[in-house]
């Protein structure tokens, strides 16, 4: 029996591979000779770089960079030297969880640019960038500044790197941009289709969670719109309405307009890069899951990408989750044949998320599910 196990990380508890190996242990208790293949899973958000390090033999690169509010921040990205590929998560530099501050006018993506520049100097020519979980709404101004773009005011002086500086920009000087960017191809993992500006744009839809108040929304949206107009005038093309331009506080717009990035579905991109389709062939079962299964899972997160691939290969797909919320039934329509919560007893959230508890719960749940499957198989034959 061949079983592919690809589970997203249980955020705040265990990694993707730890989850997968816990399920494998439970299955082997029931079917000792099962061919269980454990692969990492991510959808372009948190855990994507880790999936590449563990799945493709990459290495971690650690560095100190500028955090979301200009403070020194320790960050890391994955580097695959044989492919000259860097895998970055913008949240490592400009993530909303880095600081308790929520002052969007003073937030910057400068550290994202520092990570890209470091990878370029290391020899990277290919980039995969996940852009979820941002604390910023600077339309990528900080990132671009770190890469050598100069944004000038009416007196020809460079403006600073924060969202508050966007309305002061009158022209762009790209003569100091790193020449290493010319040979770089950039893929962006993004599952957000919002444009840059307006009521469905970055500021109005996502600004609230970053500290943008209702009275600030039209002002900051105007700042971002001004930046988009200056950009369009400089390049002769306007990408502010392209799907995904509003992702990560407008970082998507900067990547599209200045770095000519290719924006794709996060899970599709990761599945292809990790070549999971090759391993799923001839599988009897596919096991997936994540910390919380809900309606958002069904909208295209990692487990659904694996489930659809499993369906195409004729495998039965089962999902495990720490908790099951309203809307999870939608997952049954998207390729997951059945899903199971793993909690074994009443406990606090803190207790449930303890790594050893999560591993034990996954192992025990997998064991019981496969005992049922094997008992049913015997009764049929």
C-alpha cells in the first residue's frame, strides 16, 4: 500500500514534516509494511521556505535586516545553491507578528529588499517570494528603496522608506538599482486578487488589521494611488488594477511593476516546485491537513491543492486538523473525502498546541482511522 502524507504546518505547534511523520507513525502501527512517503507542504505563506529546505535539501541563510518599523530584525530565507534559487517569505522582514506596533504610516518593506539583495549577491537568479502576513501598506516603497531605486521629492532629494513618504514622491531615479536584478526571475506566491487602490484595494480591505483607521483609509489610499500614478508615468504602463497588486499592502504592485514578477497561486506554485505530482502517482491514500480546517481551507489552501492532485491520481484523500470550524464541509466538495479533528480530550488551547501533544494526537488519530479502513477492507473481501 502506497500512502503520500503532505500536511501543512500546525502553526504555533509543529512543522509540516513533524506533522507528516506523526501520521506516518500511526499508520505503521496498523500497516507495518505500508510505503508511507512524507513530504512537506506549504501554500506560499508561513512555512514555505521551510518546506523547500526540508523537501529539496536547501540551506538556511540568516541575516539581520530592517524590521517593519525600522528596527533591527533577525530573519532567514531558504537558498538552493544547485538551482541558484532563493525562497523568501516577506513576513520574515515585514510581518505583522514581528512587532506589537500598528502604525501603518511608519511601516516599511525595506527588509524584504535587503533579503532579495543578499540573495542576489549570493548568486541567486531565481526567486520564489511568499507575500502573506504583512504589517505594511507602503506599496513596496521600502523594498524598492533597498534595491537601489531613488524616489525623489520636488527638490530632487530622496524621500524616506515609509508609507508616510509616498505623497512626497515626484519622480524616480533607477540608475543605482542593482544590476544583478536584470538576470533574476521572480515568482510570487499570492492568493489575493485585490487591485492596489479603491474600496477593494490594499488599504480598505486589509488596512484595518494593520492599524489603518476608518478616517485614515481615504488618506492612505490616496498616498498609494499617487505612488501608482508616478510609477505609471515613469514606466509608461499602469499595473495598479492587475490582480494581486493590492497584496501585502501593495507589495504585489511593486513586484509586478518594478521587478516584472510572475504572480501565481501559492499552492499551485509550491506543489509544482516541490514536484509532488510525481510522488502522488499510484497512491492508495493521500493524507493532508492543517491546524484549522474551515471555509478558507476550501478556497484553495495547501490541503485542497493536495486533495485535488490526489483525486486526479485516483487516491482517497483524508485530512486531519487541530480544529474543525464552520464551513469545513466545503472541503468535501474540493477533493477531501473525509476529515477528522485530532483532539483526544478536553483541554485548553495552550495545552492542545504543545508540540508533543499535537504529535501524539495526530499519531493516535491516524492509527484509529486506518484501523477502521483496514477492518472495512477485510469485511468487504
